[in-house]
C-alpha cells in the first residue's frame, strides 16, 4: 500500500439518530478520490459517554467504497458520543494507518 497517511473523516450532519459522514484522502481532501491501490474504507465506531481516542476500543461498523455515507444509531445511544475511526483497505486486504478520531453526539428528535 503506497499511502502512509490515514483517511480524513468528517461528520457532515447529525440527523435524527444518524450521522452523515464523508471520507477523503488526507493528501487531497477536496477531491473525491481514494489513494492509489485503495478499494474501501473500513469504518469503526465507539459509542459511549465520552470521546474515545484509541481505535482498539471501537468496533467494526462498515466497509464502503463511497465518499459520503450514513451511520445509523440506536435510540438507546441518544445523547452519547459516537467516535469514528477509519482505515483504508486494498483489494488484496492490506490495511493502512488509522485516521484521526472524529466524534459527534448522537441525537434523536423527540416526538409526541
């Protein structure tokens, strides 16, 4: 794998139980392109009372080739912090370095 930097994750919005995220190559953040040889982003998330700084505490959530995607949360996670970590993976299964953590509070609209 040629890249030596992890992906750049951004939380674009917090919308009634889900977060809209964007991923970019850290070296070209304004372009919708992955580094050479990269096929997917592997996304991990930790949900709890506080922001998490160690990706070992996060669990695998999804594998995506998209630049923008949504992550849905459970109502029990309302008002908790969701911390996201990502890493690139190649077609042959090699893994790149971790991204910096990015977090956002999970919130649901109260109805009734």
